[in-house]
């Protein structure tokens, strides 16, 4: 395939649609290509199980950002969503960073357009801007410090108590942090469509059906859901909890991809995905995360496309708030 054809396809589809040779074992071929091309595969827990199983590094947003900063290989293939691959490029810009499908976006990142956010920030000129990593590079460039759901509390607590804080883009995580830290933050009105899809009433009904099961939730979920949870935490927090806790079954309110690693780590425990409001869709799956497939991952390594490209000035501006977060112990 010529470079021109690849570029045309990328514009249209966001990924390389090249025919895959007959009988090719995609998993084996991906392992081989990774070696040949000196590439490492970083994958988020929300990826499909086959991709998670191939990852050199599998984890939550914080762990993957920490690993991306340390990569020495030539290529980083990011099986996650766009803001994650973009973060990898910002903190390790000399590497070629690939994302199997460029359209793997994020509803939460999309809920915070840079021009609107700049105007919002101007209304609170004295405030420190803390942004959740689920945002675009442009928003990171407007921030003082970035956080993830794993370290958000620590980040907020590192800021002097009398300092005004803007927290963006996730209002649900923001509200949770206000309760946890006692800090009165100014919240941007953004949310994740996956974590807002869970149904409070159906979760309560399910908990009655499984009285032994503990209910655990990601802090991107809405307040009433977090209030009834036995434990609230990031994806890695949830994973650690089910390994150290004594219960045998759990109702899990986050993207269903995490159940794969939970089941691997605790083969004798039962994990039930939390029900969503809409019976007609698999809303507890993130459609953006699931745009990446084994086939797209294979073609992405073959053609070294789609690549994350960012203007050097944007990288410079967006880097400091991420490095500040990574430096925080
Ligand atoms: P964590 O990986 O930080 O738990 O975040 C979950 C998420 O929604 C990523 O998009
Ligand atoms: Fe974004 Fe929500 Fe998908 Fe995470 S689960 S990538 S926050 S849309």
C-alpha cells in the first residue's frame, strides 16, 4: 500500500484497513512485529481481552503514563484512547507513538472544548487548574497540574488549603474529591457517558439478588451510585481491592473490560458487571476503547500508522503539568 493510500484511508476511517493475509495468527504476528520493530505495547484495562493479553504493560491511566515516560524502545503502540496516546507522546516525544484507531476518542475529553475552557478559566484568574488526565493536550496546556483517578486526592492535598482550585473536566470525580478532601473546588461540567450509564435502581435490585456480593465503583460514576459503594477507586484501585478483600463476589461499576484482569487475578471469585439504564445496549463497554481491535493493532504495527503527531509548542506547554503529577510521590 502506498503512503498516499494510507493517508487517504486515515482521513476517512481513522485506521489502516489493509487486507490481512489468510490464516495469519494475529496475536503471534503482533508479537513478532513488536520484536522486529522494537515496539512496546501499552494497553488499558478497558481494551478487549485479546489485546490486554498481548500487552507489555497493562494498567490504568497513571501506570501507563508512568511506563510511557520510561520507554526506551523506538515505538510505543498505545492500545487505549487518544488522550492516553497523546500523553505518551507529550512525555516521551522522541518516540513514534501509534494508536490503532485515531477515532478512539473519549466522551469526557470531548466534554471540555479548549476555547470554552479558556473562557471559564478567565472567570477565576486566581485559581489553580487541576485537570483529570482524560482531556486533550490543549486542555493540559491550560493546566497547572494533571491527575488521574489513582492520585487525584494526593494531587489536591498537595495544594495549599487557602488556594482556589478549578477541577476539570469530570464533575463526578470532582464532587467525589470535594467530599474526600473537604476542599471546595470549582467544577467544570463534564462527564463520561460510560460511567454515567449505570442504573442506581438496577444496582440496588442486583445487590438484593446477590446479598453476599460487594458493590465497587469507579469515581467517574454519579454521586448516588458512589454513596452506596463498599469501595470507590480507580481501575487499579478496584483491582487491588478485589484481591485483598475477603468477599467472594463483586458487582463492578466501571467499564466491563476490567473484569478480564479481575477474573485472571482471582479465578475463584465472581464478578458481575453493574447494570446500565438502557437495556438495549452494552453501555458498560466504552465504544471508544473498543474501536481498537486485534486486526487494527496488527495493521498499525505493519504500517506504523496512525501516528500521534503534535506541534512541538503544544508538547512544551502540555508537558509541565504532567511531569508535576509524575514527580508527586
Ligand atoms: P483509570 O484508568 O485512571 O482508572 O481511568 C478510567 C478511565 O475512564 C480511563 O478512560
Ligand atoms: Fe472516556 Fe469514559 Fe471511555 Fe474512559 S470510559 S475512555 S472516560 S468515554
